[in-house]
């Protein structure tokens, strides 16, 4: 009996390190520093924002709780507001607006003007693999809240006579629900809004948005800036004079 019990204890001791292997790895010292789970997840989030980490399908399981806390935190709001402040500084110091109806600014929509955090809250803040059908069902309800800091910039641009152009990766069948949602939370007065149609539904978001920018610029608009939460919204040719990115570690769109 005692021998059997001894073997059970040995097996238990062998199994426990397997269960907590990731945690033990993270607690190892690196270059003299002890790495905690919080350190690891903050580093992961920061490298997403720096565009060093790309094409991830889900938030790492060990960081789901951390990312959820960040998206609900004061820090997320401060990070976002700082991005908007930099947009306003740029507008005031570096934009020689012609005021001829051709000065323009481009916005993405999801997690730039409208927040999808309520949806991702129920999907482990990106810890679950994206289900496009489920996300679009949520979008059809038109309940996405405004991002207040972005609404502030949107209204400031309008007051300066800058034409506002919205380019979203949402598909054409979401047009009505999206426009109603935008109007209901205070966004109105944009010049043009673009949705993906069947002709560009399967090209990358980066190419689709670059092609739309080319169309807009060929129409005579000067694009002074772009605000988005994904690099695919702000990269590509033709490029504007400046781009600004809002934080979003929940998902990656290429």
C-alpha cells in the first residue's frame, strides 16, 4: 500500500511540471531579469502594436485575461487619446489646408470609429478564433458604441472643412446597418463611405484599401491623414502624408 502511494506521489510530481510548464518557462531569468506572466503579455501586446508580431489568429491563451483587462483599462483609453492628440497636433502645425473642398482625411470604422470590444468580450478578447458569421450577425444589430476620442477628432475635422472619407473592410450587405449605427452614436457628415463588394471581397484588406485610396486621390482629394487600428488600413501605395494607429491587440487583419 505504501509502495503504491509512493508511486502515485512520484507520478503526481512528474505531471505537475507539465501542467504549469508555460508558467515555469516564463518565470525563468533572462539576462538577469525575472520574467513574469504580466511582463510576457505586455511584451506580446507591445510587439503587436510595433508590427513585429503579425498574422496571429488568436491571442495567446496565457494572455487572454491580460488583454481583456487592458481593453477595459484606463491605459487603453489614455493610449487611444494620445493618438488622437497627435492627430490634432499634426493638423494644427503641419497641414497647409487649401480649404477648396479637396482636403480630406480617411478613417477606418471598426475599432477606429466604432468599438467591437462588446463582441470580443464574449469571445475571450481575441482568444477565440474569429467566426465571421457570428461577428457580422453582431454588426447587423447596429449596437457598436462610439469611440469617444475618435468622435472628437471626427468633429474637429468637420469644423475645419476637411472632407471625411470612411473605408471599411465590412462587406456591402452591412451598409445599411453600419450607417445607422454610425448616425445613432453621433457620426454624420462624412463625404464618402466605401464597403467591400463582390469584386474585391477576396483580395487582402491592405490591397483593397490601397485601391480605394488611389480612386479617392485620382478624384482630386488630398489625403492629409489616415486613422486606423490595423496596419492594413494605413499601409500601401498611394500613401497619405501621415498615418496614425490606434491600439488593438485583439486581432490582426492583413
